[in-house]
C-alpha cells in the first residue's frame, strides 16, 4: 500500500505549520489511520509538541538524512497514536552537509521509501520556515502540499513565491507533487482584513482552499508547553474542534481522490 505523503510548508514563520502538523497527525490517528509525523525543522518544535524531549535525543532526522542511521533506528512512538521521526538543533548542520552529498534533495524520499514495509497510510512532514534544502527534501518526498496561512496582506505576497517554488519542484524534481490545499489558520472573524483576504483566497484558489477554518485560539497555543497536541490538551476548545474537522475534511478528500 502506498502512503499519502503531505508536506506542511510555508516560508513565513509563526503561521501554524507545526500546530497544524501535530494536530492533524492526532486527528488522523484517532480516525484509525496509521500516521507518521516527520519533524524536518531544526527547532524541533513538532518533536517537543509530541511530548518527546529533543534535548535527550541520540538519534534524529539528522543522522537519517546523512545515512548514519536507518529510519527505524530514529523512529519512535508517541503517546498520541502516531509515530514520529524527531528532530533537534543537530539538523541545522544538515543544510551544509547535504550540499556535497549525491542526490541531496532526495535524501528524505529515499529514507521514506526504505520504510515502505511499515504500512504507513499517511505521512506528514513539518518543514522549517524557509525555502531551504530541508524544505526542498520535504517537497521532493511528498505528493501533496498543505499550506497553512494567516489571512493578512503579507501572507498573500509570500504565497505567490511559495506557489512558484512548488511549480519549480514539480518541473525539476517531483512531477507527482501537487498543491492539496490552503488552510486558513489563526483566523479572527472580527478583523475586516482577515475576511477580505479569506475571500480573495477563495476567489483565486477555489476548491484548493479547505472549507475548515482554524480560529485563533489560546488553548492551541498553550498545548505545546505541556508536550501534547491541542486535540489532547483541551478537546473541547474551538481550536481542537476545528482541527478535528480538518482531519475529517482531509480524509474526505483522500477518499474522493
């Protein structure tokens, strides 16, 4: 069985990539899917948000990408129903070290292929906030792109650059890559500009915009400090309910594909 591989990407920082990755993994695992979350960010926020102490890691995505450790030696189980390939600050060195390696942009794709016997149904890749070699590895490994974005003016400018990057990766490295959809996050309906940008996204991208909207929510922001997804930290919060709905919408899209 071939897994669905989604990369969660946006070159702008602080837009909810990691929150989206961790909570979507949780939602899909609760729906009975076998899920693997890949932390491709040297900050290791997804790792910490899953309750794994990045400071105590002896093996991480860094060793896996450089071929120093097999994927199974890096992979670990979380308490939330899905597996994790964790990361820490060691991964920052990979940016430089990958430059001289053969097929440098395909290292993650090859590592995922080596785990094919694990029968993962969905693989989510949380990328760093930059269009870097690590992000390129994520885009080359995936078959779908999920773009979390805030509904503000600067986000629209950055979106144009990101869409162009996705097209270049499609042309040069990964013809199977496609933009699965845009997810509106940290949304505040009281702000007129947010609603205007949301309407513009719907007009220009049509069905590529997910119907689910993730509201700005304090409980989602608090959850990582407790080492758990928002869906577990406070299931009754508006943010947790929104991510549960997003998981359902994502599964519906996969079923229709």
